[in-house]
């Protein structure tokens, strides 16, 4: 009987030791597990491949938005519509002229054609994001309504949707005011080749050119064949979407006008 009790005790100790080892291994595995950041692969027609590492720990909403749009094919076939040498190359606009944005249908199944924006994730907007706007960094483009009123800072900060830009040179003046969310890890030479394309000032509807306009419209806009993001099995979900600021309605109100009652004549 005594031998039997000793055997039971030994088995219990072995099971307890196995349990302790299992728990310890679980903690060790979680502590040492290397979570890979998402890697975006961008193919640019006649130029080559650009690979970017994205940083969800710094800008989770922006990274989730970029991944969802990219892996649904939103960026495929779009262009770099704005290029400023020694500054940046900008793309992600389905209108191709800097006026376009994504819709809920572009972002998710069951979405409609309603435009949306996301929260700007940078210091000026209350988000701790210390990724500087240095050469090779990718960031979200946004509108700047504050040039019309200092009261529109929040509307400006939260106006990003689908457009992005890749820095071709360090720019300290942008730090803390734009959402940086990744960096080129391969193909920086491709980025610099793109910034060398011929550009011109944009033309108005009647074909005239404003001599004071920024000379940044590519004569032959480089085409993004595709952008696909490898997430290594991690689901980053969808971003929290916001209602875009209605700038024209705001303008009308400044003049005491009701935008719903206005009509135009040819």
C-alpha cells in the first residue's frame, strides 16, 4: 500500500512538473516570438519593384487602411500623379489628379460609394508616432484646410484616405504633422528614378497653364501595376472610418448661404 501511495505521489509530481514546464515554455515562447511587420510589395510599370516595411505599432489605423485597400486591388493601375524632385513622389488617387479618395466599397465587402477618411496618427493630432519623414519613408497625404481658417486644424489632420507619398529626401518640417507608417527596405533606387520623370504645371479645363502653379504633374505618370501586402498571418482588421469634412458647405456658411438652395447657370 505504501509503495502504491509513493507511485501516486511520483506521478503527481511528474504531472505538476510537466505543467510548470509547459507554462514556462509558453511564457518563453511569447516573450521571444518575433512578430514580423507587414511587407508591401509595389510594382511600378517600366521602373521596377519597391518593398516597404509597415509599422502597425506606430500607426495602426493607417496600416490597417493601407493593407485593406492594397490587398483588395485598390491601388492596382493607379499612378504617381504628383512628383516633386528632392521632396517626394505621391500616388494613390483614383482620379489621378490629387482630388480623389477611397470609398467604403473600396475598403470592405458590403461597403457603398460613400467617401471616408481616417484619423491622422502623428504628434500634432495627439498620437505618439516618432517615425521621421526621412528619405524612403512612406506617409499619408492629407488636405490642409488650416490655410483658410486656423479653426480647421482637426479637419485637416483627419482628412487622409488613400493617397500616400514616399519621401525622396529628408524633410524635418513635416515631422509630427503627417502620418508616417513605413519605410522602403528595397528599391530606393526605383523611387529616385521615378522622381526624375519629366513634370509640368497642371492645365486648367480650357487648356491654359497657371505659371504660378506647382510644376509637379508628370508628363507620363508612372503606373503602379500592383501593391500587395504580406501580413504573415496576422489580421490587422479595418480602420475606424470618419466622415470627410465638407469644405464647400463650410465655405457657403461663411457667407451666410445655404448650399442646398444654390443653383448654377451655364
